[in-house]
C-alpha cells in the first residue's frame, strides 16, 4: 500500500451542509479530481437521466463531489466514509452500485446491507428512482410480513442484479444458497458503524451476521470486489476496527473520508436542552409547549429509549386527545411499513419512535426532533433535547429559548 495522502475538500456543494469540510485520506498514487457536475463522472446517459429527471438533482452535493470520484475511478479502492444524514451519501453508494452492474448478467452483482428494515426500504426507493431508465433489476431482502410470507425452502434463487436488505435476512438467503455472491462486484454497508463496531454489535447480533456475509463473499468470489462503508458517525475506535476488517478480509488499498470533529455540530440544526424534574414534567412540556409551538413548523419525531417508554408516551398523549403514531420493533412488519408510509406521505404529523428510525431515516418535512430520553450514560439527567431547523419558525425558536 502506498503512503496515505491527506487533504481537505473545500469545494462548494449543493446541500445545506456545504460549510462542512470532509477530510480524505487516499491510498496509492491515483489522483482524484473533484466533480463539479455529474457529467464529469462519465456516468451512462441512463443514470444521468435518472439523476436529473427522477431525483431532480442539479449538481453534486459536497460529499458527492469528493467521494464519487473515489468510488468510480479505476483502479477501484475500498472506501470508509463518514457523512451526516441528509448530506447525499445514499446517492454516493447507490450510484456506485448501479455503475458497476452489467445489465446483461442476471445475477446479484451489488449488495447493500442496512441495520433496519425501514432504512433498507428507503434505500431501495432511491435506487429504483435513480436507476429507473437503466433496466437494472433489484430486490429487497427484509423480513417478510405475514401477508406475503414464503418459506425460505420455497423461494426461487435471487436473480436481481442489486440486493438491498438487513443482515439477518441476507445471511439466511446466502446460507440456504438462495443468494449467490459468485458474481458480486460491490458490497455496501450503510450505517456501517452500527453493524460492525465491536462494542455496539456484540449486543445486537448484527456483527455476527455481517462478518459471516463478508467471509462468505470472500470464499465464493475471487473477482475484484469493491467495499464501501458509510456511516453518519465514526469515532476513532470504530474507524480503526472497521479499517482492520476491510484490510484483513478484502485486502487491497482503501481510501477514507471523514468529518473533522469540530464540524460534527451542524449549523443547520439548532439544539436546545429543557431541564425537567421528572417524567411527568417532560410530558407536560411536550403537550403544553412543544406541540402548541411546533404545529406550524412541519412534522415532529419524538425519540424514546425503550418500547415501554414509547407505549407509555403514546397512550398518555392519545388519552389527552393528541393525534400521534408510534413505531417500535415489537410491531408487525406490515404495521411498521404502514406507519412509516403514512408519515412520509404527510398523513400523520407526530411520530414517536425507538432507535428504529434513529439511523438514516430521511423525511424532508421533519423540522422538529425531540429526544425524550438522553443516552444511558447521562441517565442522571432529567431533560428533553429539542432540535429544529433555523428559520423554520422564528416565533417557535424564540419560545424554545425561553424553556431552556
């Protein structure tokens, strides 16, 4: 491996986070030239049409100007990348997958692994829009709901060229020979730290499935594979662990792109902490202040730590006449899908969620996020954390400042 080269990207991007600098560390001697336009990336006419017609893009965002040349320029190198939600990272790995697929080969060639069913569905929606004119086929590998459940033994082998899904289902399909990785060209982990970090994943089971999938790919596929790992968060320990996995399992050079620590607090989001003496006070603040002030700023998500907290808050608010919906892991798959769809379609305004939607969930109409519970290590605090987009409603922001 050549000596890593470190640089800071300062190109203007098309997204709200253009002031953020991405630090890139490249391996080898390949020169990556930032792309000001999508045409500079040598994409097919069909992909360009998908970007402009279906996605309504005008130019690459900040992260896309830097990362897409690293993904699309041969010789291909693995990439470990950090990018905030909403920065355009999904476009980066979706374009990477679509650009590597041979439309004439009816076999899985690109695989994207996501921590939750909801994120897998969301990424599939983006891929279908972006690849609408390419003819590339795709399939979502997620737990089936009761209405269309098919036993794994009766499933036909997967022939879709792009597969997006969750670790458990993908591992099950692979171990039962329903998902072949013989022709796989690109492997993507979205929210990679959540699925591969040692400390986090030993508790969730994601790590075992994810590592099994990677080892199976290495065993079955001796062709050139590209591995992309994207996440909104990568602390130093996680980055070192993920780097070791890429280096030891897939070998070859890898590039890195991450956000300076001083840039992790986004100017595009205002945060307020409201001190409350007990749980009842939190609920009173939500009912009497936040709902009253925030009803005109758009949709609201309230994050809670546990399913019990979600049920308690939901029932309390509904009993007091407030229209809210709640999503958590114990619900049936079809109910979860319905709740997310209604929220994305704007049919509901307030959604209570466990950490099920904490990773990568994208909804442009959400201007207010409430953390009902702080992280476990801060449990001695009794407070609400409220985040909102500046300018969404000046009166609302002014009122929030009076609460803190």
